[in-house]
């Protein structure tokens, strides 16, 4: 069940809302949040050793994350709260269609305030093409 602020946010947007998404470096990235608590970040050739920052419109807590690889370039991605790691680095094999899940979530850094811009995905060891799927709990 959505809280009052979340219900108002999604009332006229049942198919989700685009998030403010800032990509460091080259490539492309977009993100969308849905009433069921899913955030999908879609990246195309996001540059190695760079990041994608998201603005969280509602107070939320990250409770799960997985990736869906979109090409055959090995890489890693990791969720952070600015510079503090939330998840371990998720390794994507050099295989298209690979799905990998974060193995750990640090509850010291997993929460975000409304209108915060500290949710970050870092790209390491190779350019990233694919999707990061996050499950959040609205708080």
C-alpha cells in the first residue's frame, strides 16, 4: 500500500515517472520509477569508471538490485549513496542476456530522503549496456 505522499505522486502516473538522471562521461542513461517500488535504469555504453546519479522523488530504502546485461562486454556495477557503497559490485559476465543480483546491501546507507540526489550507480571494469533493476520500499 502506498503512503499518502507516494499515492499523490503516482495518482496521475500509474505507468511510472521518469527520474532525473545524470550521467557522468559518455554513453546514455535514463530511469523510471513505478508505483510498485521498481526503479529501472537503462544504460547504453555508460563509460567505465563513471556513474549515473538519480534524484529520488520520494523517501525510500533500497531493498534489492539486479542487472540485465544488454551486450557481451564484461563489466561491474554498484549502487552507492553518494560515495558510500550500498551493494557489493555486481559482476556481469561477457555474455548478453546475463542476469546478476547484488549479494549484499548495507543498511547503513540504503535510505534516501525525498528529493535527494544521492542514489548512484557506478560503472567499473568495462562500459555498461543494459538495465539495473532496483526494488525500493517507500518510507
